[in-house]
C-alpha cells in the first residue's frame, strides 16, 4: 500500500475547542495525521470564536444551527453546492465523515457525485438518546436513517468491538474497529493537587468520588446519586465528597438533589487533568456510550474506575485488576462494585496502580496509524455501494 501523503477532508458538526468526546477524538486524529505529513482539510460549522473570514486554506466553515437539548453544540447546515465547487477545484483523495447531520449528509452526496472515497465514523448513539428526550417513537426511524447513511460509505469506523457487534446485528455493513487512545502524559497521577483537594474540603485521607462528563439525561446520572449514597453507607467513618466536572441541562436538578456535592463546571487541559488526578474513585454510570473517552482519562490518572461492562470500560477494564465492572443495567451490581473498591485500602491502591499501568500504553500514535490505513484501504477499487444517496428524503429505506 502506498505511503505517499494524502489529501484528506474531515467533515464534522463538532470540533475543538468544543468539549465532548467526539471533538476530542477528531482533534487528536487530525493532529496526528498532520504530524505524519498528510494535508487535512476540515469542514465544520462556524463557532462563536471563529473570525468573520476564515483565514486558513484548510478550513471550510458552514452555517450551524443549535442542537436541541445540547447548548453549545450545533447541526451543520447542508453545504452540497459549496462542497461540489470546492472539491471540483481541489479534489481530496478521501473523506472522513464524522457526523450524520445535514452537513455530513451533503458531504456524502457530494462524494458520490464526484466519485471520492468516503469513510464514515459512528461516534454517537443518537438512536439511544431519543428515549431520554421524550421522542422515543423516533428511535426506529433514526436507526434506519443511520444504517442508510453509513451503508453508503466505503467503510464505517466504530470505537469498540461491542459497538461493532451491535451494529452488525442491525444490518450495518462494512464495519471496522478504530479504538481510542489517551494522552497519558497529560492525564497523570503526578498532577494530583493537595491544594485543589483542600479547596474541595478534603484532607489526605478523605475520598474524592469523581464524575466527569456531560450532565444530561442520557448519562444515567440518577445512578450516580444512588451509588454515592451506597458508598457513604458502607463507609460511614470516612469523609467523602462527590465531585462533578462538566455541564449540561441536568446540572440545576442535580444540584438541588445533591446539595453537598461540588459542581466544578467545564474544565480543560492541565486543569482538567489536575481534577482527575486529585480524585480517588471515578463513577461512570452511562449506558449510552459508543466509547467513553473519560474512562481512559480516569484510568491514566490512576483512579479506581467503576463502570458497566461495555464500550471503553468493557474493552479496557478487567474486573478486580484495574477497575470494577457491573453487568450493563445492573444498578445494584454497580453500587456493589463501587463499595467493593473501598473494602480495604490495599485493594484500592492496587487497582489504581494497575489502572495507570494499563492506560500508559494506550497512545494516540498507534490509533492514528490505524486510521490512516483505513483511509488508504477505502481508496482501493470497491464494488458498487448502494445507489440513491441523493434521495435523502428516503432515509428510512434500508435496501434497494
């Protein structure tokens, strides 16, 4: 396979400095590809911090619309004609379409018209989110649309083996695994801060029970409350505090239910890393993740992680060795796993050391190499892939 530099275009409705797992992953992939000598053009909606005129030749900005229920995130408006004009003048070797909204769909349509290979990424379980926002009847329709969309790319990349199996069961085609990495130099136990812990009202022997992530319905945060109460009941002699890092529509409700918890809001970079490292336990009750980058960040920071046995946790945590797992949906098992970590100090110390040791080998460099190989593979001659992508209105159709 050729090793010549590629002209790659990445299309996404979210990108740094926006804070979410998809944006973080895409930022790492783009940075890694550019370090390897590839030219990467980015197509995304305009963000508030962008200048009026884009000065970067490798950045194409489109109009964005607010995403309901997700303040700070947006859909990208369809840009079919703009993309056709751009790619006729300067044709990419391959596209990576990271999101399935109007912007991603217009990129897929333009790619098919021009015969440009397109790889798609399944980054978010939007079809699972609908039930949490009072529109459960749309779940089937959205699943059909996602299958229709991804089956018209040369390849769809998924972040975990479990996700791959789930999509195969739903008749998604041509799936390949692209795992995630973690910056284990940024997220490091050495960033533990006694002064930060003191500001949380905690001393050296007290416990900081941490959660990092979006405070939203799909994150199953009711279990966070239940698990923390179980920890307090199991260890009444120990002082502990629940620390939540992140923001979202459920923040006000959680603050009302958890008056003693500390809400730190959004954090970035070294400050975020210090928050992780200054914790002791990490509770991750979500059941809707395609991966869950925060799990790797917590492991790299040397925390005792409690999660359900799926996505990133199922892939990287070995129960009793470097973390604690519960069967997906088993809430009592989740609480029991959390309490088990605190049964004796030596157990928690060993788990935390093993967590750091495991995560220290999960660099982004190898992930970027795999990503490049997938993009090159998509450029090879392919059998004809389902026609009719221009008929966007037929999103529920799954076979021709």
